[in-house]
C-alpha cells in the first residue's frame, strides 16, 4: 500500500488536506495519482491476465524462471505482441511465482571414474506416503588439525523430516571412512527394502557399504537444493518447519496437516522417543475434540521470572533495566543458546503479540509485557488462560454499548488536531468541535502524539518517544465456511507455520453446528502489499494446504490490515527496540501540565488488551481527581 492509497481509503472520513499533511505528500500529487486510476486499473487487469498465462507455463515444471517463461510467451508472436522480460519478472515477483535457480556448484569431491553410477530414484519427489520409506542425507566437512577433516553427515526421514527412529539426526566422525555413511543397522534389519537418497558426494563415499545392505541407493545431483518437505508437529509444544518445496515436480500426499489433533479435553501427546514411527505424522483422536488446549514449549525460557521485584509501573527503575533494555529479544535467545524449537516458537510469539520478529523488539519490553499479563504460560494457555474466552459478536459491540451509556458526549470522526493550555484551562480543537476543560486525557498511542499540535510545545523527550515508539506489522484474515468441517477429521483448527506469511490459525466458530470460521494471523510485511484478491487467494490456499480440499470453497472472507488503520497502523502492541524504555519510558504517562496520558500500553496489568486500556483510563482519572480535590482543599 502506498501513501496515496492510504489517503484515498480515508478521504471519506477525513479531509484530504489533513491526510496529505499526515503522510507528507502534496495534494497536487495525490490528485494526479487519482486521475491516473483508469490507466492503473487497465494495467492491473493486463498484469492479472499475464499472471494467469505465466502460472500455466510455470506449473508445467515448477522450475521455469523469468527468462524461460518470457521465451515461451514470445514464441511465435508478432513484434507488437512481445512481452518484455522485465515485466515478466515483475509480475512473477508480485504474484509469488518463483523459478528454480541453480546455484554455482562447488566441487569438493573428485569421483572415481570406475564407480558405478547410482540412478536418481526420487526425481525430486521429496515426499513419502508413510514413515521410514525414503531417507535423504548429505555430508559436509571442516578441516581440523593434522591435515584431517571432521565430517558431518545427516539422515532425515522424508515423511516426518525428522531423523529415523533410533538414529541421531547428525553423525560426526574425524575420518572419511565409508562406515560413516552406512545405513544404521537398526534401519537395515527393521525396515528392509527402503530407499536412501543423498548427493553424489555421499553416494561416492558409500559405494562399499550399500551393496551389501537391503536399502536401495539413490543419487540426485541437486538434492541439496531442495527445501525441507512439509512436516507435522503432533504436539504444539514442539513446532517444526512447515516449509514446502515449491520446486517438487510431483505433488506430495495431502494427508499431512500442520494441525494440532487432540482428544476430548486433552492436549495431543508425543509418542515415546526411539520407537519406530515416532513423531511421524498426525494422530487420530479417540473422540471428537470438545475442549482444546494449546500449550507453550515444555521448557520455555524463563522470561517472566527474570523480572524479579522490579516495579512494573516504573519499569525504568528496575535494577537490571539498562542490562535488559540494551539487547533485543533475539539476541538474548541467542546468548542463552535456545533450541531451534524455542527460537521458532518465540519468533511466532513476537509476531502475534508485537507484529515484529524477535530481533526488532527489546528484551526489556517483552519481559514487562509478559509480566503485566501474568506470565508466559498464562498468556498462551486456552483453558484457564488468556485465550479461553472471546466476545460473542464483535469487540465493536462492547465499545458501542459503552458509548450508548454516554450518549451525545461521545463525538465520532473528530480527531484532536490542536491542544492549547492557557493558565488553568485546556482547549481541544478538532475539525468540527472546540472543547474547553480543566484537564485532558490523551489516549492516542505515543506514535500518534506527534500528529497533534500542542501549545505550548511538549518537551523534546515526548517527541523522541513518538519517533522511537515503533509499532509492528500484523494483519488478520477470517475465512467462513458453512460448517466447521475440520472437526469431522478430529482437527482443532489451530495451526502454526513458522515460515509462512499466514503463520497462525485458530478456530473461532461461534457455534458447534456452524458456520465454521478460521481466523489467521498474517505477517503484514509480506501480506499487505498484495491486492485484496491475491491476499484472499493466499489465505485460502494456505488453509487448503492445512485442512484439505473443503477449505478451498469458503462462503465468505474478510480481513483487517492494521497498517490501514489511521490511529493504529501496525501491530496490536508496541514493539520498541533496545534502549527506548530506559531513554523515554518515563515520558509514556508522565503528565505535562494539565495533560495526562492513558492507553493500553501504559497499563500496569494486562497491557496491550482492552482491559489494560480501561485500567489505564481509571488510573489517569484517579490522577486528575487527586489533583482536582487537592486544589479545592
């Protein structure tokens, strides 16, 4: 979305002049852009038609890039009908159509010419219908003292993307002995007749071991370039990669869903480690799901306990504030050598709550946020936790009913533009009204305080706070179906995908009988830039990948891109980076003359929620009441 789109979307509510000033563009530029709308629409339609033609060509092999597709499009057409390769590349980029590029191959092994060539049995089909049927492997090495090398080999089951049961995912040895690459004896004896594929280098080294084993050898020169197949985490406490190769020629089975399967009232369980088939796919529940619980990792990092006895209301006075606020949450996880599962889980945690990756948010901000919400487990738990209840209808209904009790005192579509303090009175000016009062409470986010003109001007630190108090980027999408069909399969509707634009899904169906509604959290950085139709296509495609063909046919779709909200353009909670709290934190709610500050980010409890917003209003009202009655005495 451009700034011109932003002005156009809100021009029915606010003055164009005011909007142009807010986003820092000239009105003449906006009107010139608006007059060119028919031309852009025609171009967008032509690009959509071209994208459809490109998809047809691309799906033939799933590897064609812009040069090859351009050649296909221009084959046998007149000069006037030829399409520029730059336009093809742009349309492919905008529609997420990716070609396969061969990276320059670095030769590290000289094969023996007399060796028997091993055929490629998989032909890039890195999927399996059952566990322990197809294994993939690779090798790398590092030079060590004495002129030798330290070799590292990996073996992964294609069905689950885990190491085969009873085998470590990595094998290290200080020599290049062929025994390093032999199939594990347990696999050879327990599951004969399986296939093992690896790069040419690995098969060159295992030539003396595989012929004697009942495991078929396979070699693919480009196996190293394939991304990990889609995998399943049967227990939500151990999220794993949900990345699917876009270059696989033959589509894999649709039986594997990145979804949490639970029996009634109990979370899904992980099978015993070391048993055949352990951790290799979704489980069938013993009874329909009636009560679901999403648990965080078994050993979450002790973020909530590190706060200690420091004051939540004055966080910059915490004894370790400077230390915790000097690094990002991602840097702290790295310093603690957090496991990959923990890092991925925390990455999704910060995206949901802050709309930002772990590297962008201050550790101190995350700690305070978790502390105000009662701890990490309480935040993420459904039963008995913060995620247990939701409002029937919409949150707007609650706000509307509160406004109804106040009657005409609630003024809509009247954003404050100028606040003037003269002696013991303060005047608030909007485009429609002028209000004079003894005190004023500003509930706008610190990011938006800079859009209000103050006379006299606020201290410089407040403008520093406005510039530094970043908001993340998050969007929501709701997809409705005539009924919650996924429950028939024993699926909870909760899915985590740690490397997708649509990364978290919840079942928010209002009733058991329908309609069925799936809510998805989307990373706005890779979501909002697309046209609404493309966004809808991506969400529905992702849900189809998770829940099967019935998800392809919704009855309704709606979305909310927080970046389009003029008063909350970003994530649900602030995502200040390192040093912001210790530098500007005390100006978040410190009164300036007759001006007091409120807002959910200023709350000492349940910060970032509607409850936190109400508590902050009560706190600001109590501050004013104390000053008012103290003056009367």
